[in-house]
């Protein structure tokens, strides 16, 4: 039976639908580089939340960026205007952090401040939620970096993996409050294999080159 449309138009419509399906499939399979909380509050010596190996994490992320087209999803941790619940005693220990979200303490460090085009800001340690999933375009592949391994990185990794995301944590592009804390967090996340995989900058770059 004829569709009532010229043959060429019917084929074109089918092709357009296939293109949309392929675009959606490509979005789901795309791998996103995620850089957790590369901010002044964690990278500035003298800050109570200074992460000693911050520069190592920063260097690893800078090495990875070109393999992802120079782009990543960066995150920022910020304090709430009015802490609630268990956050009240938490911030009583860290009152210096109770500053507005646009305070210089919460800015991304350079060079990320000047290049980050996708930034997700949260008042929580873990950054994964429905909005973050949407920012990743439905992708189920994440290469996770940043600080600190034993707090915001692990909180994000566990939540994302629970949602069905394959998370590769790049050990030498992360940093903890101490080397011991960093390693303990990596060891904990390794228990969640194959949902979470511990990897290195070199291994990620090799896999991107092969792909």
C-alpha cells in the first residue's frame, strides 16, 4: 500500500529518524571527563581545606583534557546560605566556609577557571543527581578526577555507579587530604568493580587513542 508520500520523501523521513536515534545512542555512549571541585578553597595553601596533592590532581586533569576535546564537566562545592540538619554542627566546625557562592574561595583555580564551559554547583559532597545525569546527556561512561578522593570524589562515584554509570576513577588525577586517605578511598571504590574501575592518566589516554 502506498504511504501517500513520494518515495524520496519517505526515504528522507526514515533517514532523519535514524539520524535522531543514532544521535541519542551516541550521547548515551559518550564518555565524559568529570573534574570534582578544583577550587581555590581546596587548592590554596593556608586554606583549612587545603588538599596537599592538589597540584598532582590538577596536572593529571590538564593532561586528560585534550583527549576529551578540551572539555569536561567541572563541579563546585559551595556552602548553603542557611545550613540545615547535620550541616549545622558541620559548619560550626568550619565557619570560614560560610561565605556566598560567588566568593573567591569557591572559584575554580586556573587554568580551569578560564576554560570551564560546563560547571555544576552543589551544596553536597556528592555531585550526582538527575541534573548531572542530564548534563552528561544520558551517558553511562564517566572518567572521574578531582578532590578530595576521600570525600567528594568517592561520594560522587558511589552515587553515579548506583545509577548505572560505569565510573573510571583516575588515581593520579585525584588527591586526598592525605596519601593514606587517598589510598583508602581508592581501595574502597575498587570493591565496587566492575561498576567502578581504578585507572591512571596513561591508561585513559591510551584507551582514547585506541578508540
